[in-house]
C-alpha cells in the first residue's frame, strides 16, 4: 500500500531526484527505507503526559517513525523540514511556524490610544456583526477620529481593529486547542461538568449553552456579548481555539495561517502568547472524515464526491493540514509554555485516568465521585439528549441558523469513515499520505482507516 501510494505520488509530482525518492520511502514507509513490517508490529502506543514534551512513541528503535528532516530549502512535504518548520503549500519551501513577526505596530498604536481620555471600546467582541454591537467601534480610524494626537503612533498599523493589553492572553489562561473534529467539544463538556462538581453542589449535566458560556469558543465572534467575556473575566479562565501555533500578524495572509480571517492573527486568539494548552489530537483518517461530514452539514461542501479534494486542502480552516497543526504545537512545546497532550482514543478507552490528568493540569481538587459524575454527565447519550432538549446547538443556531446540525454521532452508509476513504482515488490518497502519513505513524495510528 505504502509503496503503491508513493509510486502514484511520484507520477503526480513529476520527476524527482533519487534522493527525494529515498526520502519519501524513508519517511512515508516507516523508516529503514525498505522496512516492510506490518504497522501493528512496529507501533506500540503514543504517550500523552502532563509535560512540555510532545507525544512520542514508547518503543525500541522508534525514532525513525517521528523523524524530522533537516532541510530549510525546497520541499514537497513538511516531514522533509526541520521540526520548527513546515512545507509552505504555495512556496514549496520549508519556512518556520513562527517567524519574527512583530506586533510592534499594534503596541505603538494601542499604547498611545490608552492615554486618551474618554476613549472606549470593548475589544474582541467588536468583531461581531454591526447589528449586534452595543458599544463604540475599536476600528483604528474611529479611535483616531477621537484621539488624533495618536496619528503618528498608529501610522505603521494597517487599518484594523485595535487590540489593547487587556486583550492579550494571561499567563494563567488555559487554552483547549485542536484541529477541528478531534473531540474538543466533548473535552469542554467534561471540564465544565468536572468544574461544576468540584465547586458546587449542583449535579445536573451542563447544557451546551452553559458549556459555551464557561469555555467560550474564542473564534466565534457572534458569541461574544459583553466585555466581561474576556477582559474582565475572573475565576478559571479557559477558552477553546482551533489555531495552530504561529506568530502571524494582521492581516493573516501569506504565511502559516494564510486565507483565514484577520482575527486568527490578532489577540486574544494569538497562539504565540498561549501559556497553558490542552492539545487534543485524534486519528487523522477519523478526523478528516468527521470534519467532512460536519462541513457538509454546514453546506460548505455539497457532494460526498468532493471528499477526494477536501482531504488535501491544506489551507481550509484553520489554515494548515492536520499533520502540520500537530507539528506546530510539537514545536511550540520547546517554548516557555505547558502542554497537556490529550489523545482522543485514550480518553474514550480510559476516561477516569485521562480526566484525572485534566483535573491535575487545571489544579482542580477532584475526587473519584467528581470524575464519575463528569464522565456520566458528558456521555454521548447525555450530550445527545442535551442537543434534542436545546433544539440545536446554541453556536450553530446563532451563527448558521442550522439548529438541526448535530455534534454527537458518526456517519452511516456511504458517509461512514471507511466508505469515504474508499471513495477517493489512489492519486489523492497518495498525496494525503505524503503530507500526513508520517505523523499518523509517529502518533501510533494505523496506516489506513478502520
């Protein structure tokens, strides 16, 4: 399978050097060039511990499975690049996840504006549609019209919403980050129910709205209703974001998260300033199939035959591929931040063990009773009942007017995960494997959909 996919990929890419072919064999077929052992004999288990170290395989002589390249020039796929780099989809060059993009222009402007009297804006919530706003705009030109003395200080900043120091993530904030459809909504329910059990006598499962209020999805502009949601929030401050690790600055074009909304590159959703991260990851085949079904539910894709192209769109939200998203946070773990690596499949198999790790990371004094309650209150059956009771998720009712969209459940028939992957061409599968296969094996996942 691996060799056939590589041969097909070679036809697609064109003529490649002998060294490049051996590199593909080494990285995509499990190392040792022609090591033809079956995956189950090579892969044991991925480690996801409360540590700053990214998940690695606990296995003798497994380093080749998590091999990173060393080049920083031309590339076909990210595994050829140094661990701090990814293969830029448009430039086909290894570039760093975090370039030295300075927010100096934003800081110069906001520092000056902070000295102006009677200047008021509510920060991140101003990204909501105009009809939902209740306070003056934070747009640069609007603020300068009230404080013209800052024209020179703000000259370097492109026309944008101004961010102030109150909009920066705090050292003690927690961030649930992940590629879409890896289980972050379930993790939010688990944490909300656990926190409720630890801090109160309430023993009712949290509704979807309660979860959205306690752990807001930071990229959802419509969900922000007042300044207290970020700037003035107290207690356990925890947020959800799908941002990869990057240092891109406004307007979010041309580098790591190209083609995304400008707010992806502005605080508080500025991943380079996250200091406490819960990173949720999942089998890549399952993730992409689930994401495709979700996007179909939103109407973003309309035909299941689009799955072949969907899986290889490296620039769809959140701006990087599944493998590069994980790579970016593996690189981030070398910086001054704490990361709890949370494997979706292990959470399903051993929820008590994993929720205890979460409680310790969040510094919650949870008992066995608290953990059992949180698990039961966040079960798929309970969450399905909550979906039906609320008549659709609050977020999707508000943003997309699609109350029938469901978060809980899996595909059936020709939309089931194996059926979707069986439907794509050998060429498209080879491309996906070229970009994601090495990460799939590095994390201990099988070489194909289950």
